[in-house]
C-alpha cells in the first residue's frame, strides 16, 4: 500500500507530543496491516452497520421483482418476434383485468414493504437521535472551513484540524456548522453523513467500535479546494483516547478569535494539527458569526501551524 | 464603457478553452460560408429561422440539442479523463478552476440545452400531428420560445471564450454562488442564460397545455389521445408549475449578486436553505418533465413495433397523471442529510417511492404490449428493450436513494451520479434516440440507416454500462462526486473502465453523425413514399412524409383510441379510402422574424448584464420590447392556401395512400 501524501494508509500526527507520537505509531502499524477500507460496505459502528443492513435488504427485495421482470422483457420480446411462427398473434389484446391487478399489485406491495422499512429506518437512524449506550457520549463540535475541517472537543478544551480522534465503543454526539459555504461531514465507515451549513447547526450521533484510521471527507462541493478536504478519523481505545486528549491539552497553538481568523483563510490539503487550548464558546460564536471577541484565558501567543500545499499540480 | 469586460476575459493563456472556442468559431463560420455559397440562406431564413410551423421549430430544437450534446459530451470526456489521471500523486491536466467549470457546464448543458430542447423538439413535431391539427395554439410564440432557448445556449457557449463559466455545479448553490465566494462572471453567465431560456420554456409550456386542452381533431376526446400527447400534457403541466419556481430562485440569487440583497447570503439574515428548497421544487419535477415524454415515446414504439395496441391504455394515462402530481411532492429527498427530522424524511422518502408504483406499472404495460405481438426488431425497439433492462436498475437505485437511512450513506456520492445517469441516459436519452429514428422519416421523407443505427445503440448501451456501473461500486467505497483529484489509488481501475465507457459513448455520437450523413447520401434508396413507414397507429402517419405545412388537408375525424389504425384497417378491408371530402382554403400563420430578433436583443441584453455594461443592457431591453410592440401592430396575421393547391396536394396524397393500402390489403 502506498503511504505517501494523503493516500490511503498515510500517517498524519506530527505533533511534538510523546503520547501522541506513540499513538500515531500504533495507528500507522495497525493501518498498514489492515490495508484500505471498503467504504460503507465495511461498517465500523452500529449506525453504519444498520444502514448497510437496510441497503442490502432493500436491494434484495427489489431484485426479487426486477430480475424476473428483466428476464420476461427479453423472453417476451424474443418469443413474440415477428419471425416466430409458433407464437400466437393477438392483434387486439389490449386489456386484461387480471393482468392489470397484478401489474398494479406487485409495485404497490413492494413499495408498501419498502415504505415500512423507510419509515422505521428514518426514525431509528435519525441523525439527531442519541445512541443507546451505557457509556456517556463524547461531545465533538465540527466546523467546516475553506477547505479543511475543525474539530472542537469542548469538554477536553482542545481542537484539531483535519484529524478526528474518537474513542472506540463510545457514542459521539456531534454538533456541526460551517464557517464558510455548505459542506457535508462524512466518514463513510461510521455511517450517516450530514450537512454543515453556515449560521445553522446540525446534530449527528455516531459510534465507532473498531480502532483504526478511517477516511473522512466533505461530500458536498464547496469550491476550488474541495478535493483537499479529506481528513483522517482515528478511532482509539478509550484509555488511549484519554491519554491523547490529556497530552494534547495546553500544547501547541491556541484557538481564539485571532487564531480562528487565521485558520479560516482559504487553504487546501492542510496537514493535521492540534490546538492545545480553545476559547470557550467558539462553536456558538461561529454559528452566530461573532468571532473577534473571543479570547482564551491565559492567552498564549497564537501560532500558525497551518501548512498548505497548493491545490494545482 | 465596457463594464467588467476587458482583454483579460479572453483565455489567451489557456490552450483548452482557446483552441475549443477557435474550432467552434471556425466551424460556425465555415458552415455559414458553405450555406451562403450554396445559396441556402433565403431557404433557411424562410423555411426555418422565421418559420411558425411547429414541425420546423421542432426540428430546430432537435438540431440545437444534438449540437449541444457534442459540447456536453466534450465536457464529460474531459471529466472522465481528469478523474482517470488525477489519482494519488498526479493532479491530472485540469486544475480545479477549470475542472469545476467543466462539471458545472456539463450538467447545465445536458439538462437545459440537450435534454430539454430534444424533448420539446419532439413535442413540437409530434403533438399537433398526433392530435390531428394544423399547428400549436400560439405559433409565433412557439418561434420566440425556440429562439430564447437558443439565446441561452449561445450565452453558455460564449462563456467558454469570454470570461468563465460557473464553478458552482449545475444548480449553483449559495452561499458558494454568492458574490462573496464567486466574485467572477461565471455564475452570472449561468443565471442569465438560464433566465432567458427559462422564459422560452415557460412560454412553451403555456403553448402546449393550451394546444392539448383546446385544439384537437374532431372526435379526439381526452381518452382518445395518443399516450405521447398525454405524457406531453403532463410534462407541460409540470413545466408550467415548476419553471416559475426556478425563475424566482435564480432571480433572488441575481438580486443578491447584483443589488446586494440577502436572500441566501451568510450574513444579513439570509438563508441558503431556502434556495436549496426552491431549486429542488423545480429540480425534481424537472426529471419528470424529461422522463414522461420519454415514456410516451416508448409507448408509441412498443405499440407500433409490436403490431398491437398499447396494453392498458387507461392504466398508462392514469399512471402518467399520478406521476405528474406526485412529482411535485418529493423534492426534499434531495437533502435528507440536512437534518430535517425523522418524520419529514420518512414522508418524503415514501412519497418518492410511490412514484415507483406507476412507473413499475408502465414497465409491465410495455411488457404486456409485446405479449402476443409480432415484434419487429427495428432500431427503436432496441432502445425500448435497452431502456426496460437499464431503467429497472435505475429505478432500484432510485428507490434505495429514497430510503432515508440508505441515502445517509450514498447521498452525493458517485452512486448518486450513476443513478441519475442511469435514469437520464437509460430513460430519456434512449427514448430520444428511439424517437429520432422513429420520426425521422416523417420529418424528412426517408429513413435512417438501420445497421448504423444499431451500431449507435450498442455504443450507447455498452458505453453507458461501462461508464456508470463502476461508479456505483465507487459510491459504495465512499467516493463523493465532483472530485478534481482522486485520493485513493485503488479506485483507478474503476475510473479507467468508466473512461473507456465514455469513449464508447463518444464513438456512438460519432456514428450518429455518420449515420445521418450516410442516410442523406443514400436517401433515394430509403424514401418513405407512403407516409407510413413503420405501419403506425397514430395520426402523424396518416399524412405524407414530410407533411405539408398545414399537416392535413381536412382535419381527420377520430373514432376510437387508435385513430389512424382504425381508419387504415377499414380502408384495407374495404379496399378504398373514405369518401373525398369537400376541400376548403386553409389559413396558416405567416412567418415572422420576431423570435430571432427578440432573441438577438435578449442575448445582447444578457451579455451586457453579465459584464455590467448597463447602457447596452438597456439598449437590448428596449430593442426586445420594441420588437414586441412592432409585432403587436402587425396587419398581416395569416396567409391563405388556395383551395386548388390544397385539393391538388390532397388528391396526390390519396392516390399514394390508395396504392399503399391496396398493396397492404393484397398482402393480408
């Protein structure tokens, strides 16, 4: 597996933190062993697994109707070809109540069944609905920017860019918005994607059970830097997540009003980075579009850790 | 003086758009020169450009659609090439600012300037003939509609050479399309071109709804109309309801961009969600505007080539009207992932699936139309069968997308791209190609070459599957759409197959041109002297090929569902035509240059608005308005075709028909 650039199997944690470095080494090793992911067909959490099940069941139900229809199409056309003297010609046969009953009945019954699946599935898998779990959820706030992702951990007081780190087996409750145009937050293997919209908040609840590194991306076109909006999702065992969060706090750059202003300048293919301190209420300020007042208590000088590669080649 | 326009707008340093526009300009100049050398300009001007004849206008629509198909396909092949090359470390040959224009132009062109004019072209050509009448309700307005659409197409193509096109996708979502994020003229080209052609489309809808509801041959009750007319009615009703919504949404975006309004901006109380709703309230019905007439074409083809009436005609009509109504109630399925809530998602999901019921019924009805028939495997039947096999898969993936929890993982992915191409190519394009082959002899008096036609079909059929089946797989792997660069090198083989598929479709388009040229060259061997080359069932086959300007010397009397078939069978049985009627002089609308001049001023005005050249914009508006006033004050509305000419033509037609029917009655 190629491991350069931003391809499948890359490493990404480059912080001067011992804990973080150890963990990143762990992640890289695991990743090389596991190879590339296979998207939504390889779910790593309950939401994605349930969605895959619905996808496969619904496809199977429809194939049961569609395959015979396709066979009948070819068979009828071929049997009733003009040259076939064995086929009966019914030049005036244009109506049959029994056939009509069947041709309306089959689609109606199929759609009733699938409609039921859709109704139940929509309610069970509603993105804003908290997941059932004994573990208290982790809060993560997501802000899409031009063209990178900011993940804020309000309870841990840290933030990351283009690097989502979550504990395995723990429900994660996301609040999402955009500091720029629309985007869609999506980690295919975790399941449901959702829009991030400026001046609006969406909610999403997901859980990842299998530790590893997974691709994340924006699934809504957002401008020239859009293809460079990929990010890595790192699922860590809960104790290692705690260690990572602990080790990151107070380290590196500070995300206050000025830091956010710097970060929100357009850039693409941004390398992952960590903010060791975050101004309280940053997410709500982004939603309200009231940023300059923000500051971090015991402010450290904001450092620009963003390194951007030009989008063109 | 020239607003934002300067020499910088010409892409001197970008070889691709520069060479393309040079080739296009040379081609246009070359064709214009050739036409002039042949001395055909007066003919073109009198018989096409200023014509109020629905058949000629229909042909112009289809010619425009075919030309724009080449443009849209050029965009498609560049996208496929870029995605095949820009994988991993490579960035391909198109930087984002180019690539993003290309996919935006591809979508805009293919929907607004290929699919729409193609469908409208068929409605123009076929509907009055099938209804047994002489023209549409408003012939001059029909000409204006066409030229306004052409004006929009012109502006879109101009963006290649002067300035840039939108980089915001074919729906131009704000806030990305707002001045703050897209300060260039690209979005303005998009907005202005669509507004101008949108006027044309609404006028078309008014025209056809009126025509179908008010002008039909004597005895042609609603439940005797051919299914294509029903689908055209449904399609135009949707157009009438949906296009004004598009106009409003785009107008609001223009107000934001030009006058600093805040409908959809991030600040000032704007809300971009509103645009998303409005654009899809138009956008989803748009799909049915295209696909319903396509269903109509398949219905005609299925019945004609099976030698049987359409199975379950009333069922078909009912299914069409159900789709017409429900199509307006499903738009929210385009943004299930917006977080609107479980109840809303479920209701719209189920509403979307409900459309699958009448559509499924239609598939079965075509199936049972073939049952007990004598199916002739002409080119249109290939498309019919190709469609039935392809479209059911497209329907399957469509219903999957309508299930909100499934949509949550495939929304906006290449799975979606594969789905809508499957229904648009498998559903609409196949129908248009079938209709092109089916009605070509009616329009020009000779048939298209069958062997080349079949080759074109196989190119489309195989090419489509190679191009889009891999995208379904990539969608499952988490590939989103509109990527100028592909992050995962393991996707490469699939993208290469997709490129190959697109290339095969390209071969099909080339062969379409070859087929046309070859058929023109050998037209004398493929003349349709009878007016009824396919043993048709509807009224367009009653008249000669090509039909006279006034279609029918006497409007046909309609008894029963298959007006022409019944009449033909009676004539064959009795070995004689109906008694010769009493011919009357016919009044037909005169030609008018109104449409082309209005469209000229509209294009000037549109161009000026795009470039902020306000004096020119005002001049354009005044010009367009003055033409309308001038037209309103005209004295001469109609010209009379003298009864002698009508009688002579009709007798000649009767002689040919008699001979043809006599041969038929001998052979049965």
